[in-house]
């Protein structure tokens, strides 16, 4: 517990008056924001079930019939060869692959139920599965947005600033994708600069994209160097993750299959997440969309086990619905929440870790943004999710990464973590003596029981403005959006790069330079 | 299911262009807002438990020791006489009342586990307990606020407008208190005008304040007339509810005890809700505040059973924490959420219905407002609450009732209701044939399966703005707050007074006029 009210008050004090607290008068210290040390929250409540055991079996059965009777197109010959050799039905000259349920069950059962992904700072190792929860920040947004400069295409500066925020806040446990796509970097070398930044500006577990096998191989090499592992050690140590999205309905494309192959071969983590939007790429019914999600997710997971039995994988659930007026994806809807609960039930049925998301369709940091994001988290947490992606900074259905939204979401995530902390019901906490001492009509503020505890008693919010109306109005009636604008810049000021062995740093530089000299990776993906 | 996309689009159309849809060209029809018919949502998920069975017993035990060893001050001689006669330890010349746990258990066991409160429109009867949930709107705010006129002291016009919104939206199941206090009405007769408005402008179950026995008697009389019941029928038919707040710590004051006595005698409903703010009127620990809450709630509930065994009561949980910097109440905090879960566990331990709240400390309709309100609802719903008060329109820790907040919260409540609707997992919903027909790389939008269902497939939000960024920006970048400003006025336009038998209407008028002529009620409370 590190809630320090003095420190909290400091955040309200203009920089000029904070001189004595600054180190060398140079920059704001990292203690501007009260936060607990890095720690993955634990599921202390039972996951909720949105469907009965029989209904779950009906979804399972329908998805098995999809795999058996309809099949999935695997757009990669090497993958089809592997599948055929493993017993799948692959029609000659066709991309269609059918698997019977016994084969799927046998393969899926090979996947580990839980595992640890190593971070270069071992204190940031990520446990995946069991009762552990990991929050990751927004990923893959084409635009960045803040109040000062508005919405703009992603660029390296914004990319790096988001990485700094992801590193600064202990409630962000991993960086599962580029928070924003830096389109000012050429696509052939972007992955080299970006992954090098992930390895340098953060010391948490990160993600590499499956956009052609070269990018997987380059990303894994940087992760290997950053972790100081030999090649032999690396392939037995999960250090890096990728997300495999199927091209719903019923397709796994070439780069994704290359990614699955390379990651599985190297013992690295694949989070297999179909993007099954009910009413668009999936049936308009939530149960139908979940049937499709389950078929596609298990197809990818089974395939990874063919490549390497025991390859670490995660069951990704991203089923939502579209806005039927526009066809745009909607998030944080009631349908989304129910889909998250059922996705968790399905993942548990197969003893797989479950990935969900903290997402919204709002264009700005308003009531809608909080409502949809919090409802997404409600589904994810009650659904028993292990990795919750996009949990800080996501806006516009993923079309922009917001700096202020990052901060407001941090407050949400820290609150959830506190909600997931067991209540102290010790005799001391029951406070019978304090109640006796105060008696009727008294007040607890001045008691020793309160004085001994008040600093650490409650979660201290980052964003919530609890000043009274008059004071708040005099201050210009700032919204949470306004307050977060000030705070994200303070967090960037307070960021300190994590320590990195200079030899490792040099080795990363050398690798990136060599690969750039070789031309990087093909851009025809 | 009444989601109609044409109707939704209409809400975006200026009134002048909606002429043909208007009835008699006079006012907007009630179909401007897609909403489902009045129906109480059901708990379809298991309540979550924040403490173990042993820990729950520890809280129970500590609260029993409070009642046995410390006691509670009952500031009403008639109440103490009743308690003494029932076996409580009441020291002569003292207000302190001690009860042993056997006596408390015996009395609390007399309270019904569930019951129905009759509404004058029987379609709006309110079930309390079991798996039923009831949402009530903001209550008792001294100020009203909207974007147009800012924050002002409560007045009759705003009061009536909130009642109209409470009537208009089917997701509001009852009106548990004046949404805003109309201070422009003299305190001696305010309750007469206000309760008459409740009985006329709404046809849902309502609440009367316990601010001196005359007000309880007057309010019950209006409820009796509105329900068309004889006096004998009324005392055997719950028709109206009151909230009994203890003056924490450890006191029940005169008006509250008069209210408990009159309501219980008449077989009407008392919602006993201690206001146990951890760090102020309660110990700084959540477990300690819950111990105090439990002692006070059970004292009131046991007392009601002395007055009339079987009197309908509700266990109210309102434990939250203060902002330790200012002493102001905080809401929707992690501590609040955990307290809500434990309060539900306690209520279930005593087989009592459980009341919680949808509250926040935000000054405006921003990310904070949604975050705190949604987290409060998360605690209430996962805690198994039966009545959720303040669920629409509450701002500033209850210091203001917001018109826009009312609308944004309606969206939250409707989403929760939809989340609580069982998922359709029929063969038809599993959509295997649709998946087969579309096959890989297809799209579901044009399929018959989608076309047959799209209108009703998904919850249509009131507030969420799902336009793309460019269109939204061209429209002036409205926040949810801005959109709700437009919508609350449309809802007021669309409001239609519920039918009322003219004879009943006249009887209410006659009663109110007679009581006003008599001078109303004393104002020295």
C-alpha cells in the first residue's frame, strides 16, 4: 500500500512549487502518482456463467460440426501439409481443412493450462492462466489523439510516448502490440525500430506482429537478446507473444499461419483471437458468433499443437456485435458482455488461458467511453479472463489510441485491482473496540483506529475529482478528460527508462542495423 | 424486443421534419426512444462473495456484540417501551437499548424474504426479493442541474420533470424518494403536493419520507386512495415504501422511529439503510463499517418486527468510504464495491431483500461519472441487490440530480437489463446453417438469417454515439453529456400522464386540500 495523501496533493501543485521534490531540479519524480508495485491481480471471485453446462456443450458441438462438416481455409501450403500429415481431411487442390472432434480434442489437450512469459526484468515476468490477470494497453490503433493536437496518424513520437506510459504505470503488465502504428517509419523496417523500442523503453513482456515470417523471426531475436538467452534457452522459454487473428469467417491467412508456425516452433506464445463480429463476419446471433469463434480459435490452437506439442497458446475471445445502422463494430454492449462470459466458459472447458479486452466505440473521453469500457471489463473480469488487451487508451473501436483515455483507464484498472484484493476481516479490521470507544453520535475521524490507518485505508483515485461543486466550478469545471490531459504529460515527465545492460543494448542495435542494411522485411503482406 | 432502427434514426431528426409521426401535430410520440416494456430484470448470475462463510460469521458476530454489549440509542420513548416489553435491555432514564443475539435472530426471522408492493397501475407492481431487481431513480438531491440552466436549488418544476422521466422510462421501476427536493414548496405542505404528484404523474410504486409521523400518515393515505383500497385492505397490502436511515453511529432518531412504527403498523415497507461511511460515521476499515451497518440495520429491522411481526422490510447497504483528504463521501470506489458484495451476503444470511445504489461523486456527466456509477452497479448487481436506488440521475454524492445524467444512466440500466437476459442458445441461434451457407471469406450481413433478425438482434443504445470520427467531428464533437441534453428534453416532450380514475384524482385533491387547510405537518423536524 503506497497511498500517500501528501503525494496526492502534490499532483495538484504547480511545478514551480514542487522544486524541492524534484531530483536535481530536472524532472518530476515517479512518486507523482500513487501506485502499488507491479503485481498481477488475482481472480478472487468465481467466474460467472452465462449459459448452462448443456448450452455450453451445444455451442461446443456446433463448433465441432463446423470443423468437421464445413472446415476452415488454411491459406498456407506448409500448414496444410502439416495438417494432412496429422490426420486432417485436406482435399487435394483445395485450401479447405476439416478436422474431426477427436483430433481437435487430442491436440487442444496438449496445450498448457498455464505458463509464465519471461520479461527481461524478471520482476515483470507474466503469469498466464490460473488465477492471474494481466492488463495490456491499447494496441494497433492507426491514430493517436489528445486534447492538445487532436487526432493524427500514428507516428514514432506518439508510439514511444505510449510505451513510456505503459512502462510507467505498474497496473500495465505487458504490451501486447504497438499502442499506435508509427506510419512515419517505413513498413520494411518499422518492426525493427518498434520492437527495439519495446525492448528498451519497457522491461515488460511484449508482443510481436505476425505479418510475415521475417517479422516473427526478427522480433523473437530481439526478445532473445533482450532476455540474454542463448538460442537453445530461448526455444524453451516463452519470452514473447503474438496475436493470431483469423480472417473470419473460417479463414487463416498466410502471415498468420507463418506466425503460428514460427512462434510455436520457438516455444513462444500465440494468442488465437477470431474477430467474430455478430452481424458482419459472424452470424447475427451471439450464440452463432460464439460457435464460429470457437471453431476458428480451436482450429488455430490445434494447429499450433501440431507444429509443437505443448506450444503455449491463449484462447482469445473478441466476439462483439455491429451497429446494425452503420455496420461499425460496437463494444462494451450487453451482447459483448455475455459473449465474454461464454468465451471464458469455453476456455475453461478446454483448460486454456482466456484473453478478453477492455474496449469501447466512443470517439472521445466521455460518459460513453467509461460506460462501454467498464462494461467490457465487467465481462472480462466476471468471465475469468487472464489477459485483458486494449485495457488502457482504446477509443473509436480501435481506430485511435488516446493519451487522456490511457490515464482514465489506468484509474479504472487500478480500481479493479483493488476490488480484486481480499477484504481484511481480521479482528482489528472489525473494529469492535473503535465502535465501543466512539459510541452513539460520535465520529470516527479523530480516533486512533482511524489515524493509524487513514493513509492506506482507501484506494486513492488518479482521475476522480472529489472536490465540492463550488471549488470544482471555480477551477473551471474540468472534466475527467481535462484532468487526464494534465496527468498524462506529468506521467511522461516522470517516466524513467528501465535499466538495460549496455552490452545487450549494443547487441540490439547491431542486430537492428544489420537487418536494416539487409532491407528489413518484405512489405507485400 | 422493440428495437426499431427507423425510430432510432428519428431521434436524430429535427422536430420540424417529424410532423407525420406526431399525434395530432402536438407532441413527440413515446416511440422516440426504443425501450422494452416494463419488466423487472432477474438475477440470472450467481451473486459473488467477497468474504468466506467464516468471515461472514465474524462480521455477524461482531455486529451482534455491538447490539449486546454497546447497544443503540433509540431516540423515541414509545420505541424504547416497545423494545423493553419485547425483552430488550433498556436502562431506565437512558436511550440505550441492548438486545441479545437470540432476540435479534428471532425477530429478524419474522421478516418476509420476498414480497410484492402494489402499484396503482397493477402492471407496475414491484416484486422485492427473490431473483427480481428494481431500479429507482435519484432521490433527495437538494439541487437540480442541466446544461441549459446550470445548478439550482430544487424546485417543483424540476421535481415534476424528473417524475415524468421516471414514468417515461420503463427501466425505472419505482420512485424511491423525491428526485430533487422542491424547496420552493413550504415544508409544512411539501409532502402533500409531492406525494400527490407521485400518485398522479407516475403510476409506479413510490416512497414517502419518514420526517415525522404526520408525513407518514398523509403519504400512506394518498397511496391508499391512489390504489383504491379500503383502510382494512390497505394495512394488509404493501403499497408504499420509506427509507429509514440510522444516524450512524448507533442511533435511530425520533422521526425515523416514528416512520418505522407507522409503516410497520400499516404493513407498509421500510428500507432500513444505515449511512455508514468508513472513516467518518463508521470505522475506517470496510469490515468495521460493515459491522456497524449490520448492527444498525438489524436493530431497525428487529424493531419493525416488534411493531408488527411480518412487516415487510429491506436490508439497506450504503457503506462507502470518504475521501480522506476532504472528508467528502466517495462512491463507486473499490471499497464501495466490496461493501456491496458483503452487504448482499449479509442480507442473504438473514433471508432479507437487499437494497443497494447506483451512485457516484462526480460533479458532471463525464468519464468519472460513468466509471463510478458503473462500478456501483457492478457491486450492486454482482452483490445480488433487489432494489437499486439512485440508479438514474445521481451526481455529486447526492447533492444534485442531473437531467442529462438521468438519460446516460438509463442507457447503463437498459444495458444491464439486457446483460441479465438469458442468451438464446437454440439450434436456430447457433446458426450452423448460416455458417455453412456463408462459408469462408463470406459476409453475414446479407444472409436471410441476419435479415430475419437484425432489427431485434442487439440492444440499441440511447446515448452511445457510434458515428465514425469524421461524421461525429463535423457534428461538433458532441459528448454523451451533450447528446443527453437533447434527449432528456425529447423524453419530457414524449411523456404522457398515466391514466387516473377521475374519482380517485378528486379524492386525492380533496385530501390534500383538507390537510393543507389544517396546516399540513409540523416543520420542526
